[in-house]
C-alpha cells in the first residue's frame, strides 16, 4: 500500500493533507530521514512528527468508559472517541465499539477495526459472559437471584425468555449480575421486571478480560495475550 493511502487510512488526514505532510518533511524513518510518498518502508519504521506510526488494521483496545459518554461517532455531546487520539475516529476501516454501553453506564468497552474479531466477540457461539456491578434504588427483596437464574423471566416487549443469569448480592442495594447474552438495556430491564430501578451500572468484565487497574477514561491497546484471556472463559 502506498504511504499516502496508508496514513490516510490510519486517520492522519485526507490524502491531500497527508501529501502536504510529506512535502513538509513530517514523515520520516526511524533514523529521522525524510520519507517520500513512493518510498517502500516497513510499517514499524515509519515516524510521523517523530512518533511511531499507529498500528495497522487489526487495532483492538480496551476503554474504561465513564458515565456521560455515548458510543457513537455522530451524536451530540461527549463521545467515546473524545477519549482517544482524534485520528482514531477517522481510521478506515472504522474503529467500532464492540456492542454498546449506554450513556449512563460505565466500565469495560472493547473497540476494534477488525470485523472478523468483532463478530467473533459478539457471536453467541463465543459464550462470552459479561459481569455488571449494579447499584439499586430500592433494597433487594431476596427472590431476584432465583428469578434471574430460572431461565423463564420474560421482559416487556420480548417474546423469548432470558437465558439464566447469576446474581450475587453484595449489600441490600448492591449486586453483581453476570449475563450470558446481550439484549437492549438488559440489566436495567431485568431489575425493572422485578420492581426495582438501577441507579448506577458498571461493566467490570467481558469474558476473561477485566479492567484491572485501568482508570476511568483511560484506554490501552490489546495484544494477542489479552485476546487469549478474553476468550479463555472458565
């Protein structure tokens, strides 16, 4: 792939803007030698304004999404892309969230530009469970765990019961809920179905991958070992 197209696909600018970067000598090799648009150089040896080139297609990252951010490229207000380098929003293929967390939900969000990986993660065949920390408006009654585990709970507007889910009570108004499927606003709708209201919701784990020490609003790239951890579900 020609260098101009490569940098444009990685979000560094339009082809015209990237051509200007070459003319200004902003694209160099690892030794600082100016590169030209028709040079053939290994990806890892390219520098833009002295910084290593972003990863090629296949970029996957984990973001600790704060409340108040939307998983969108176009909505008004604060977007998850505001937490990443601006050019990540303009990559082609697009860097997409793997599923969504609603604006008022925080926690672990995966993002990738690898379509095959995205579909593998969201596929029911992958059997990737998701763990949520829930804070409720009212005390738990005591029968919620049995109802969620029954496999018979039917949400409003759905025609198919939920798969069994595990609820671990932490305090009268705090619990961890582990889901094995992903329906629209599922956690909030499950507690509404048992007469309660979710005040705060945080996703702490997807498959075998947890946030660890990643702070709110922070992100990090994932490597092959991380992906092995993600799919290594006990």
